[in-house]
């Protein structure tokens, strides 16, 4: 998704997908995929249940669009040189044309040894302030549309 142009962009890719998952969580399994065009390795996060919430093709495109807009807005925010930068993991969609049903999957860069911590009362005040600043910035930038 091109957030600047607000449109989907398509390009054919040839990929190699690992046979088995290398990691898993409560709802998703992670599968390595190598893009033979750019020679980079990415991760497909696949729901265990094909009928789970967020698993439809429409849901996958919407999730990718939202995340891509967040990456775009964060880049604009970070250009203002805040004390703490806001980062979102970029993603894109692959349509696996040689698989049954040609499923759409979200693909993102490999990030190893990373843990996500929810924002809570134990989050340092400077981090909470950065998040609040980003929220205000994105609301202003979008003219209150998100």
C-alpha cells in the first residue's frame, strides 16, 4: 500500500516459503519467506484458524493499510525530531498464487528477540508522553480522521 498516494500498488514477486513455522504464539504462526527479487528474508504471520477474526482477504488488506499509514505518519512525526521516536514495523501483502485458494498473507521484516510490552502504568512517563504526542500529531495530520 502506498500511503502517500492512498492506493494499492502491485508488483509480481517470486518467493520461496519455508516448509514449517519457526515460531508461534497463541493465535499466529511465523513462517520464513525469501523474496527472490530483492534477496531479503521476511516473515509471514499466519493465523492457525482460517476462519479466525482478521483472516479474510479483506481483513488482511485492511490491516496492512492501517499499519502502512502508521509507518507513514510515524516517519513524518520523527522528522520533527521528537525526544523519542515512534516506530512501526512496515508490512505488505503477498498473494500466494500457487497455493490452493490463492491466500493473501501479511509479510513483514524479520525481527528477532523482540518483545512487545503494552503501555501501562509502569511505562516510563517519557514514553507515555511520546505516545500521546504522536496521537495528537496523527490526529492533527489526518484532520481528525484517525
